[in-house]
C-alpha cells in the first residue's frame, strides 16, 4: 500500500478523489494548506513545515491545482508532486518550477497543455475532469426536493458581476482610445465561440498603456506574458460576465429559469435567482431536477470541459454547453450532450428540447452512461497512478 499526502484547501472534489485513492489501496493523510492566506509561490514558513512533514515518508504529494511552493519542497526532497489543475486561468502553472522533474502536473484544458509543451515543459499532461457518479446515484430526490429544485432551465455559476470580480475597474484610467479598442476586441470575442482572440490582439502599445494604469509585476522565470495576464484575468472575465448576463436575461424571458449564483439580479425580475448552492449538498439536485442545464464556459477556458459539465452529465442531467473543443474526444454532440455556437442557436435548441422530451431524456441518459463508464474519479485515479 502506498502513502499519499493530500493538500487540503477549499476546493471541489476533495471527498471524491480521496475516496478513490483509498479504493485504489492508498493510505491518504490530509494536510491543510493556507491557500489564499500566504503566497503559494513562495512562503518560508509553509515550505519549512511541509518539508518537516514529508520527512515521515510519503510516496507522493497530491493537490488540486498546482502550487510552486509545494513543487520546490518536493523537488528538494526528491518526492513526486502530483497536481490536477481545474482552474483557468491559473498563473502558477507558468512558474519556472513547473519544469522540475519531480512534477506530474495534470491540466483539464488541452490547449493549455499544448501551450506549455510548446514552451519546452515536459511535466504537464492532459487529464479531463470527472464526476462522482456513485455518490450522485445515491442521492434520492423526494417530492419535497423535486418541488424545491425542479425547473425548465437551470444555471449554476458566477455571473462575474460582483465588485470583487470586476477587474475592468482597475483599467479605468486608460486613454479613451485604448478603452474603445478593448471594447472592440471584447465584442469580437463575444462573437467567437471557437477561438480565443484576446491575447493576440493586445499589441505592445496597448500593453504599455495598460501597464501604466495597472502594472503586473512578473517574477523571473515566469512563462506567461503581460498580454496573457490582461487577456485572461481582466478581459476574459468581462466578456464572460456580459455573455452570461445577456444569455440568461433572454432565456429568462422565454422560459422558466432558475439561476444559482451569489450575485443579486434585481435587473432581471423574470429570472428566479436562488442564490448560491452548496456543491455537494444542493448542486446535484439542481442538475437532476432541471429539464435543461446550461454550461456557459469562462472565456479563459480555451478548449477544456468545465467540471460543471461532468457533474451535470454524471447526475443524469441534460446538458447544453457552448462549444468546447475537448468535448470532441470524449463525447458525441447530439448523442451525449448538445452544444450551441451562437446565442440564437442556444435559444432555438433550448426551446426545441423543452418540447421534445423523449430526445432530451435519451441524450441525458447517454451522457450519464458515458461518464459512469469512463469518467469517474476512480477512472482518473487509475490514470494518475499509471503515470507515476
């Protein structure tokens, strides 16, 4: 039996992957990390404490998302560091430490893996997300639960309209000309569902102006550029905010829509805002009891399948998603899920599948069976252990 130390922070999937590690015969020890309280790029106190902990003997260290501070400790001690990154963007992946030979860094987005591979990184590998189908199967929807969560259309996620999410306010001091340019390229991105364009449209003179009002210091050895940072942490979130609010507003006018989000939406009286929902205790019931579940991906996810999509299908829910290239290698559109290419396409398909229950149920069942057969946490743990 191997021994793994699991780095514990407030993330999705902890309970599920730890169960799968244990089912695979591993002894799992939980180790809390102060993510969000200290820099996970470098913190002497954290690194010293982790080093001392690892001296007691572990076969490998595991964390959701990649942390340079952990990579440095593991590299120094000659211990494998396995990470599985599901956030995007995630700048720590571009830290120079990612090249350490002790890393086994899995990422859910193939485009990100290809980008880093093209930069000479040999430690990053593609691993799509998963769903705990056995747990979801055990959840029973009583009549009271069904009444609480049933809907024609449901959406779970942030609208990125909260004050803390609005990074564009930090760019308010740029010239009018540059702001107009940013508005134009964000408008183009809103219309482009198959290709991320923001980073390549940020020309040097634009970057110079953005740096004047909101400088982004990059540490030595980092592989991401200023353009990457502005495109993914600023513009992509703004584009996503606009896309989600516009789409949800329109769907709410056409159908009975429930959204589960922390942001208030008084501007949309026709939408039933249910507030945030707990990932483990509430979200599965949303997906199980909605006729249609929407996935509107964050624009900084280039090709990856968001965790939300796996959870929807793993619950047996019907999924309509924006086009994401990575679906193509795992699922069949029109058979396991449905994708849309424009907002108008989404509106039409939403109306169609609400009216054609037999087709909707058949597709949801097929997606569920495929996730159950090949995309659970047990499957992913098996892939991880084979790669070690």
